[in-house]
C-alpha cells in the first residue's frame, strides 16, 4: 500500500512563488520529468544528502489522494528497480496542485547542522 502522505523539500522562496502562481512546477519537472518527493522515513536522509547547509527550507506534506498528476514509486537513478519498495521514492509526474498540500512545516537544521524530521510529522 502506498503512503497517504508524502513529503517534498522546498525553499521558502519557491513555496511563495508556487502560491502566487497557483501551482508548483520545479525545474526537475522539465529536466527529469517529475517532482522529487520522499516518504517520512526517507526525508531526513534526503535532506542531509542534498540540502546540507541550506537554511530556508520547508516541508510540504502532500496528500497523495488529492494529487492531479500521476504518482510513481521508483528506485533512484542507477539503483536496481526491485520489488522492495523500501528503497523507492515517490515521484510526481506533473505539476503539484496546491490543494494536495495539507501541511507546510519549517525544516531547519539542528544545532549540529543535521536535518531531522519535525516532531509534528
């Protein structure tokens, strides 16, 4: 069964832009064909790998049942695409409709410079 809530890491500036435009279409949509997301269990590792040192981040909690674009769980590029979904990441193949975002949380690093999932999630 797929997770009902998935997470997307976004800068405050990009979230403000999405709200003004009424939808979210990040550069990865044009370059890779999808929007990168993570499960709750994957989010901290993703942030520490790809967003180290960034201080203006938010986490979007996305209700997968409200998505207008297709959602596919896939292994990261270069990784085997086996049946073990634990290593597969949620990818949204199209724009993110803002009504699918059910919560926006601050996502700061801790005092050691490490990202941890906010307790409210």
